[in-house]
């Protein structure tokens, strides 16, 4: 991660920038009406990655009954492959562990090879699949369910 990059806790005041980052990262981006309530769910938390003062990525996760879930994670296209995604995942895993999680789950698009490599580097393993989970302009894409034992 570049020297001027940082990760901090995010909250309701960051929802608008999170919506913009998500829209820049995914075809099926979450609108405010999805992101804001997700952030307000019991056990939910978010982290925001910044380069200098510029928001460059975020992760949204939750912990319930010892199980963590990364609900979404994105890095602005022009900030990918800088280590920011790795820093966001590390911050989420650390926070989930602090909140009592003994494992963390997530879904990732089967065709998102960069994200799959990122998660594999943390030790996430494939435990299931979801056919046609993600909608794309070209059709539906399968999701892989990954698990990390803490």
C-alpha cells in the first residue's frame, strides 16, 4: 500500500462516497437504499480506504453469532493493485475477530480473478457456489462462497 494510503472506520456520514465507489467498481452496484440500511444492521461495520484525503475503496461487513461476512468490498479502478484491497480485507478480518468471529464468509464472482487471488492470499477457501448469482450486462455470473477460519 502506498505511504499516503490509510484505512479508517466508516459510518453513516460516508454512505454517499461509498455509493460512488461501488458504482465505479461494479455493474450491479448497490444504491444508497441498499448501502445505508446494510451499514445500520446490528453487528455491521465498514472501513474506508483513502489515498491522502481521497476515498479510494471500502469494505462493508457484519458479525453475528461468531460468524463474519464481508458483504461487499471495492477499490476504485485507478487504485487497484496498490495494496489497498489487501489493507481493507486485513482491517475487516481484524475487526471481525475482535467482535468474536471465528470464521468469515463472502461471495465473489467466479470471473473476478483479481478478487479471488486477493482472498486466496488471506487463506479463504471455496466452500460452495451460487449459480447465476450476479447479474451482468452479458448475463448472469456464478458466485463462489469462500470461508476463512480465524
